């Protein structure tokens, strides 16, 4: 089947989203399935309405590994449970005696990049920043459903099946035609080439690890993706996701220097777009590099607008657009975007963490705590959520619980900076001094921005501004949020503050 099915498809009352690993029915509640079960569903969808033999399914999904028929039976049972299907009177997956299984529903690729089963509107859309500042406008164009494309896809699938060719294994993706956070089409060129199925399987596994957002899982995703692109160099989805993995290494896990990781991310995403220029989330990834490394908001704007045109409801695109809004001081607009991202990608710890941070910036502390606790429950190892939770609890006047949250933060730098800040708020000045002295040691590779927030909170404005300048030189991506961070309010009257804002290319705010 053509590659447009590889990024999400409708069948009956359900929508399949392979890279999210879920199927969603009319109740809009996603039901998550294992990667192998999703790969089986994809294979059935590619061949629908024709049957696929058990041997073909096992070979296509499990490859040459020695597995028993029971693994396929288990995967079918898992899918039927997710679909509410019954083997006795099936509505979706039918057992064909002595042949295999078939999906006897019309399969339709998601109609337009970025569309999900919820409202198919664009929502808040960024507008080019002007000299007077960055203004966000709202527009809601109706996204048309490409019925003809779905019909052609079905005919193409029938053609390939009748000619005895196995179609490509669905390249894992989020939920739309070109709508995975950071991914889009699978590859350009022959999809029946040797190794395509293997590369697609590697991509599916890598997407599973990438979403877990831990250092170990990130490394596993990198290994799988580098193998995938070595097998199939024109797999655009693999290159796009690899770019996001590199970016996370530089910005989230700090396992690569900022310059190295950002440039690797840029190169991988650009390579993906050279293969397929319709990958909306890849443009959003470029916008992230433009914002957080280049501090080039005009280039970021252009890439982000392209991302929104292609994938207006992709969670990754929405989160990057929200960062652009916060960069220019528009927290309310950012919250609207992040709320939509969290609804669409409800099991993403980062979606809830980003929303919690925006609520904190807006002073909505109850909402912020709820989102941050949700993020931690989804991934106890998520970086930054406990640090933010500590700030929220401190803002609510609960120093002891704030300190507990900071002490549980997985990231060493954030944990120590947060402890120094909370101890100062609790009048434990000497202990705060000791913690801060540990943060700024060169061997600890201190993050300029977070050190600056501690000094600002302590009223040491000159030191805070020194560290903000250092953050700029470090290409610390957090520095672009200085206009909305309540910890830095006391610096706004300083001449050096105005100079830094101007150097970053941000609008002046009083």
C-alpha cells in the first residue's frame, strides 16, 4: 500500500496510530497495544480486504527469529481486545480457516497531514514576529478529507496483493498522513526493496524507546535508527526521528555537547526533508534548532509555519509552536497549544511536563501541579518535572514539599540548583550557599540559565546577569524563556537585561 497509510489510518470506527502504539475509537480514548500487535494490524491493513497467511504475518513481523504460532495468536487476541472484537462474530479481524486472518474493513489513510480524530482545525497559528513583538493570530480553516487518495490507496493495495508482492511493513508513525512527532514518510523509492521491512521494524522499535525519554532508552533508539538508515538510507522517517534523538541528547540528557548534538540534529532532519519535503514535524524540529541554538527566530518562524501547514495537530508541532509563543511572552496562547498537544498525545510525559511549566509561568499552580504529577506518573525518570514541581510547591508556600521534590529530581544539575533555591527560601542560607557552590563548579558543567535563576531568586542581580550572558554563550536553549520566567522578574529593570533581550532578538517587555 502507498506510504500515506504508513502515518495513520481509519478502519471502521477506529483510527490506528502506529508510532503512538494505539487505536482510538469513537469514545476518543486511545487503547495502547504492543509494537508487535500494531505491526500485525498494519500488515492486515496493507492487504485488506484480502487475507494474510499466518506464515506471512510471522515472517513479516518477527522476521527470521524462531517463534511459535502462539505469538501471532496472542497478538491477534490483543488486537481483538483493543477493538472490542469477537472471534465468533468478528466485525474487524476475521479468521480464515487454513489461510490466516483478514481485516475486512475499508482502510483509509488519514486525510491530511496532522489530522487526528478530534477537531480537524488548525487552532492557534503562529505569525511572523514583527519589530514591535510577536503576535499570535487564530485561524480555523477546514481541512478537506482526501477521499480520492484513500480510494487510490485501496486500489494500489489490491494491485500489489494480486501480483503476489508483499507490501512494505507500515513505517511506524503517530496518527496522521505525515504526523508523527518528528516523523513522516517512510522512504522514497522501491518499498519492496530487501531490507525495507527490517528497517521499518527497527524504526517502530526506536519510536517506542524514544518516547520513554530516559538516557538509556535514548541510546537504544539511536542505535536502532542508525542501523535502520544504514540498511535503508532513504528512509525519511528514520532520519527525522534520529534528528530528534540527537536533539534530546544535546538539550535534555546532555550526553552530547550542545553544538555537536544540535548540528547532528539539523543534518539528520535536513536529510529527511531532502528525501521527503512534506514531513511537518521535521520542520518543527528545525525550528527548535533555530530557536534554541541559533537564536534565529525568523528562520524558526518560517520552518514552524511550514510545519503547521503540513501537520497542524501533530503534538510535536504544537509543542514547538507553544515554545515560540512563550519565547515572545504569550503564555496564554502557549497554554492553548499545549493543552491540545496533551489531549492528542495523552500518554506523553513531555506533553504534560511542558503544559505544567506553562501553567507555572501563568501562576496557575494547582493546574501546574496536576500536570507535573501526571508527567511523573507516566515516566518516573522524566527530567525536569520534579524540579518544576518543586518550584510550583515553593510558589504555593510549601517549602518542605518543594525540597522533597527537588531532592527527587533525576538530573544532577537541576536537582542541586533547585535545592539551593529552596533552601534559600527556607532561610537556610549557609546550606543554600554550599549547594550553589557545588552547582557552579566547572566540572559539573553548570547550566547557565538555571544558575542565573538561583542568583536572581537570591537577589544577586549582577551574578544572575553574568550567568544569563554565560547561558547565551553556551547556547543554553532555556535562555529563550527569560521573558516569561517569574524567577527573573527582578532583573527587568537592569540595563544589561535589556541588552540581552535585544541580543536574543526578543521583544522588549516592561
